[in-house]
C-alpha cells in the first residue's frame, strides 16, 4: 500500500504517518520525490486502520499496490533508480558496459582482459572468483586469490568490479573486495543468499533464473529491497526453451516488461544467453534497442584469441 502525502507535507507529518504505520505492524519505506513524498507500507492489510491514517495531517490518499511485488514496483516509485557501482551510475540515461573474463584464471589473464575491455569502452570489470559449475569436475574458481587479483586490477585500471557469490558462506568475503555482488541465474531463488547479499548494502546484480518468470525474478529482487538494500541491477541472461541453436533463448521482451513494471535498472548478458561470441554483438545491439541500461559481456581468453586487439568500434556501435 502507498500513502501519498500532500505536496508540501512536512517532515514531521511524514514521520508521524510512518510511526502510526509501524504501530500497526507495517514496514515503511518513504520515497521523497521532488513534488510529493510517498510512503510504501508493507504488511498485513487487515491490520490497517485507513480511517486513522487518512485523517492525519498531510495525508492525501491511500492507494493499494496491485502487483505481488511492492518495493521494486513502478506503482510505488515512478522514477528510474540509478545504482552506483563503484563510481559508475547504472540506470537513468547512460549505457554501461561491464566486461571481463568468465572466470579469473591468473593475474596476467585478468589484466590482459581488463585492459582490452577498458580500451573497448567498458566501464566495469567482471570476472568470477567463485564459479557456479554444472559439473563438479569443472574449475570452481580461485576464490579469495581471485578476489585479490580483481582488487589489484581495479587498482591498476581504475575499473570497479562485479563478481559472483555462489553461497551465503562466500558473502562476507566477496563483499570485502567487490564493488557489486552478482547473484547467478542458478541462485536467483536462493532466498537466504538474496537476504545475506542484500544486507551487505553493496549493489546486487541479480541475474534472471534460467527457468524463472519475470514475476518470479522481480519477487527475488523484492527480497533484496526488503532486506533494506535498494541497489539492485536486474540482468536478463536467457531462459530455457525448446530452441537448441543458442545456449538459452535471450528474452529481450523481458527488458521492456521490466521497464514497464519496475523502476530498477536492467542490463542484458548476450554472452551466457547465446553461448556464442558471434552472436554477442547483434544481441548487444538488440538489447540496447529494447531499452537495456547496460550489457555484461564475457571476454574469455578464448574470445580474446578470436577477437585480437581492442574493438572500440564494437562498443561504440552498442551505443548507436
Ligand atoms: C556468469 O555471469 O559468470 C554466469 C555464470 O552467468 P549465469 O549465472 O547467468 O549463468
Ligand atoms: Mn561465463
């Protein structure tokens, strides 16, 4: 439910309304707009005494939030959220490119990839130190060593970095080093992980589950906002369909649907969705055309071999 305050309502009036809501058992989330302040109230509607609220000074109206997700909803907040990842704003008018190797393998490999993606126009470095692998025999990541390498490369290149936490046990360590914590597709509905990562206050890059509906994805983001952290970046990374020509099916309509229903920034991963470096550029362009706030691109050592040298024209093309 949303309590809309009258234009010019005083801070004292807003606080009084918040206090009454807390007394009724609600969690409150005031959003201070340029003209009006609204207070998001999350809790059991049955406990609400709307008469007592509507008569408080400064209250204009009480509006229910129809969607199952509340804090991430545009019904509550109509202006786009801008998440600051290191110094880089994600959301709003700009386009952010995050890029780097799939997994951190060595400092040399990471530094080479970081330099290449920076020269190509990327503003944020990505790289996994904890990898969510289908096979237990695949390389699982360098863990803290990898995080240290990411931190040294950040120092050297000035690029903030995002990296994944695959388990609640990794969260404190990842939060110690990273500028943003990635929650991978396979963990989108690991609710304890969402809460613990959210509680660090770090920006969270929340990838869409490979079999998750848009509503389930937004409900997962709701867990993070409910933990008191409004800094969530959504990432469409493809879903499972009957199609086998690509690794997953990149659902670009999801970008437009999310934009319509949520104020959170949304970026697109053309690498993991397609599984083919040849498809990265066309899908990156399509993502930007669909309204994405940014891209996250794997530039593994294999891709580097296929694409020698900085490709600044590629990144510039994403912006066109
Ligand atoms: C990744 O970005 O490193 C990754 C594993 O992606 P996803 O969780 O989308 O598969
Ligand atoms: Mn990868």
